[in-house]
C-alpha cells in the first residue's frame, strides 16, 4: 500500500510507494514481462501468444483502489516497436483505448484526475523497454493540471485555446498543423525540444473528440515521435503527458474544465547532452535554457518533414 503525505512548504502531495523498489528493472529482451507469453516460454504479464493493445493494473502501483489507480498500456506485442513505428491503425486504436480508460477511471469516485503518460528512454527513468505507456488515476487534482486551470482563470478563458492562437499568429514555432490540431514548440518552452499538440476545437477530453480528431491526434503524435528520432538519428527520450479535464469535483463545486493537449518533455538538448534539473530549476523553480524555442522548432520541423 502506498501512503500520501502532504508537503506543507510547497502545498503538494508526495506519494510513498515503497514496494516499487522491488519492481523489474531493465530485464533482458528474453525476460521482458510485457512481451506475449509464447507456448513453452516463461509466463509474462500477458498470458497470450499474441495481442494488439493490452491494459492491466500495474503490479507495482503508486496508486491503487480505493485511493486511485495505476495501469500499464502496452502498445503492441512487438518488443522493438515504438509509438512512432506502430501502424497508423494501431496508433488510432490506442487513442480509443486511452479514451475508454479515461471514461472508466474518470467515473470512479476515488479518482479526481486521469493522467495518461509515457516515459521513453533510460534518460527519463524507463525500467522496461517494451513500448508502453501508463495511466495514473490520482485521488486528488495534481499541481500541474491545477496550474493549467489557474492559467484559464488568469487569461479569462481557455489557456490552451489562447496559447494555440498566439502560436498560429506568430508561426515561427509551429511544427505541424492541419484541420484538427496544431503542434508547436511553446513560446516559453522549458525543454529544448518541448512540443505541445493541441486540438483546434475546444475539447475537454478524448471523450469529446470526433473519430477524425482521434485519428489526427494519433497521426500527429506519430509524426512528432518520428521527427524526434530523426533529429539526432537516435531514439529520442521523452516524457509524454496527456492533459485533459479533471474528472473529480473541484473545490467550490465548479464544473471541471480543461482542453485536451499532449505535451512532450525531451531531456536532450543536443545529440548527447542532457538537460538536468539543477539548482535554479529545483531550488528556485526557474528553468534556464541554452536554446531558443524558435531555433529548436526550426530544426525539429525539418526533421518531421524529412520522415513524413
Ligand atoms: Zn517485450
Ligand atoms: Zn480550449
Ligand atoms: Zn498541459
């Protein structure tokens, strides 16, 4: 069981999940727990010889019922694949799986925020290489989505709508755009190659999206990831965060708001140099960046076009 403690100085929750120390750490290819279970082979987490997309409870959960949830979403039974190399149909199916999990977990009383994410690469702490993402159901509204709701208040309307409009007006940091969405390196990106993918229409969550929007979202995420991999000709580590409307009631009883968008935080600033969170970032909360978003957007846009 994990334990929540409230850190008064920062006004935020810290979760203690000490059983996670025991979790499988970078097993060899032959012992991958997310590969299918082959006849005569050792059993994995997935007791089938083949599968498309698999979702199950994390064996080492940070949150679990009746105080939240932690799930694993395996994108494919192919160990060497990635989000970028899935077939377009599989990537689109993944959007529907996300949507379904958002709906089911979001309906639970013990979950206030459904957070879909992927950690890719040992640089961001991945312990299993098999292509997969995770879903946490938080029993509270975590600080980052809370900050985004505060931005709505500050801007007097939907912040993602407003920021997307500013990016389209400026144009220099746009990575790709179509009828359904816009991808850009934000004006004040914290990471050199940070990217946000935002639906053009104000959609609070995946539940509000049209099928064509889900297809476009899958295609954009894939194009972006392939562009990342092409940029330095190496698998590009990142944290991918899907931000949607909270599913729990807010203090004061106001209806939850939000605007579906996907953020990528890649730690690389060059092909072989990592950005570390150091004194200013950790102790003062201010990012210091060595690169300008306009320049990294230009390079990333070219890389995306190259492999489109
Ligand atoms: Zn595997
Ligand atoms: Zn909006
Ligand atoms: Zn966000």
